[in-house]
C-alpha cells in the first residue's frame, strides 16, 4: 500500500499563507508557498510565512514546489524558503515570471534558475506520482489547479478558484478537463473555501465589475482618479487600463511593484493595451502639467498591498500627491479582515482631505474565491471521497463543510485540519497520526527567525503602558549603592508631573538593591535586577494600575582601575631616586621570575589575559 500523508503548513484556520505538503512514499510534494499579512496584534511585523523546519530536515525528499498562481498568498514565502533549501519550482508561465520577480532582490538567489513552466496539458512523471494541472478562474491569468495521481487515487488541490461564465480568455475554467479528472477516482480534494461565507450579497461576475469600473470613471468627470489596487490582481489592472483609455485619460504608476508586475504581464501578453504606450502612460512628473480630469494614478504598496501607501497619502505624507476635493480615490481591492479597521481609518482620513471615496467591496460582492455554490459545483465535477477545506479562516471552513454536506459528502469524510496536523491514509480513511510543530515565522524588515512571541509581547506592553527605566551604580566589594538612582519614563507617565512617584521609586530601588547585597551569599546580576524589577513593577501597578516595562540598569564602579602614579614634579624626587618606577622591564622580569618560582612549587600560573577578559565581562554584564 502507498504511504500517503497530507500536512498543512498554512492556509487552514487563517487567511493566507497557503502551503500544503503531500507525502507519497519517500517523496514530498509542496503545494504553494505563500505568506500572509500580519494581524493587528503583531506589532511591527511586515509579513508572516510558514515554519519550514520540518521541510529543512527532509529536504532530500522534496520532489518540488508546485504553484497555483502568482499572488503573494501563494508565492510570497518563496524568497525565504529558497534561501534555506533549493528545489525545483513548477508553475504557469506568468506564475514563474512573478516568482522570479519575488526572489530578484535576494543576492543569495541570483543564480537560482530551477523554474519549470507548465500548463494544463503538462504531465510530469515522478514514478509513483504523476503530476498534472487544470486551468481555473481567478483574478490573475494562468491560475492552475494541481492533480497528484497516486496508486490510491488522485489528490487534487484547487488553488484559488471561482466559476464565472463571463470570464475572458486566459481566465477561463476548462470544464471538460474537470470532468476528465472526475472520471477517475479522486481520493482527496483540497478545496478553496475562502469565498463560501454568505455576506448577504450575490457574487457578481467580472463583467459586471468591469462595467462598474467604467461607470465610476465616467462619473468622475473633471476629477483626478487615484486607484488603489493589489499589483498582482492583473484582472483588475486590466479593467483600470480599459476604463482609462475609454475616458481619454493617462495612466501613472505610483510604486515599483505594480510597474514591474505590469511590465512582466505585458511582456507575456497577459495584459492588453487598447492604446499605444506613449498615448496611455505618463509619469509622476506629468502630474503638474496634465489637467486633473485626464489623470489616473495607479497606487500600490509593498508586496502589492496598497493600503499603507494610501494611508500615508491621506495623512499628507506622499511627496508627489496632495489630495483635495478634485480627487476621486477608488479602492479597487477587497481588504482582508486583518486590515479592515485600518482601511476604515484610511477612508476617514481621505474624506477629511475632501476627496471622494469609492470602494468596490462596499457596492458589490466581488471576490476571486468561489461561493458555496461554486464549491458544490467543483465537488460535483470531481466527486472526491474526502474533502479538506483550505484557504480560509475557521468560520469559512465551516461554511465550506456545510456546503459539502449538502451535496452528499459525509461529515466524517470532511477533514477540518489544523496547521501541522498529519493525516495518513490507511486504506479506509485519513486518520490523524500525531503531527509536527509548525509555528509562524514573522518577518520584520530583513530579519528572519528572530521575531517571536516574547518580542511581540514586549512590543505590545510598550505600545500600551510604555517603559520605565531606573539607572543606579553600586560598589559590589563594599556592598552598597554609591549613586542616587536616575529614572526616566517613555509612554508611561510625565516625569515632571509625577515627582513623588519618581522619588518613591528611587527609594524602593535602593532598598531592593541593599537588601539583596546584604542577604546574598553569591552575587548574581540577573537575580539583583529581577528583584528590582519585581519591586518596581508591583509598586507602579499599585499606584497607576498600569504595567509598564521596567528596565533596571545596574552598573558597578570599576574595581580594576590602575592606581595613579605621581610624576617626579609631584613627588619632588629626581628620576633615578628611590621610589621612582622608571624600570618597568626589570619589574616585569622580576614578576616573571616570581611566577616561574611559584610554578616550581606546584602553584597554578596566573594568566593576566584571563583576568582582563573577566573584568570586561563583568563590566558588560553590569551595563
């Protein structure tokens, strides 16, 4: 019997970070490698990617990474994964091109070129597994689903999909291919459920959205239009280009991400220009000369998310664009739940600047993910024995499960997996057999693996209650405090208005240190500082009902300072007279003889370098 396991590394019970591993005998097939944008409480984090530890330990078994489409939630983790292990990458022509763009800035990956373009006519034989593909409809062309053919049956991963009868060429689903796959046994279906939640509005077709964009542009006569759109949403970019041309405007790119992605899509023929480039495109420099009614600015942000840059623009922090009542801000992207409040704040700021604001998601139910009815249609095409709802938070996985039950998928054959769960097929069912630890890797700037829960907790405390610092110097040898504590606060209280609080905190700092120095038999810097921290934390909470981060800085007077030797003019003695230390070499030689003498007596020879290192280490610890 074939050894078959399915392990989600992300994309279950969360929005984004799609990554799934299917183990077939001794090979691992990785389906997508995406990222997600941080939740509100993940302060300062840029993006979150899956934990690769298990894959790194088993990298010799990885057959390849198979990508469904070119959005960040499916390819965004590639730059980080490929820095640690390099394996073949498979995807459609556009997906591969965007994956290359994603790793372009990594010096360590400049020579990596193990990319393989595939389409729905491609079949790759890995021996025990045959990998094939099928076209799906999404907001980016060349989106694919993936089929792993095994002796136990087919394992199918839909990627992100929806059914749209009005879809244009390049976005169309091949229904005949779906029927062909469903004509053979499908053991397990990993199906996108992100769009199955009912929000009270019917899902509209992309044709209707195209008309909506066109109408919005036509109704904004005399106004400059700033469009916020996810850079990799090629379908929405195409709709903006078409509306720009039809309303006789010029298109200006604001942001490097969108320009690179659009240029790549144009080069591959995935975007159509209904007018010559020189008549369609303008530059930021043209903002000063073109009439407002002839301008469309395509605004995007880092990693293709436009919201942050739009927020800066609303606060007047964009050096190129100042908003006013002659502007229409058109938000042509559906924000994730993680940034909904941020989008609402941005809309408020935009209105305060006098701009008109339109947002597609408030007027139409638009999504690149299929509805519950679309999921049911996919199930009816493929007729899977087992269903794994994926690509969504838990509530949408539940709605996906209910939709599947309505088309006769038994409840016990619907697997509501968690990240790291390992489901092994035993010939009858997928049984959960333990699992692996799959955490989250949080990326802050260029750093990797150094942002964890402890750091986030500290950031949260700092953001809520601030920091309280006390600095004091001690004489460890004499076991006493030698300087009055100096205290400062940031984000906690205003020092000048809380002198009594500061005075009492200083007294408690001295008491805590003196109590430790008096009672401790073995001196320990950590114990000393922890005692001060606990004392002050308790006091500050009792006084203010807040818990700032308390940082005691305890320094030690330098006990290794060399004695100051008086010069001849201070001693009144002439050079060469008794008491003058102007023969250091002889003195060193005498010390050397003394050391040799001590060695001869079986005593351990002292090492001045070790003493020096110890003194430096003690000083560093104190600081």
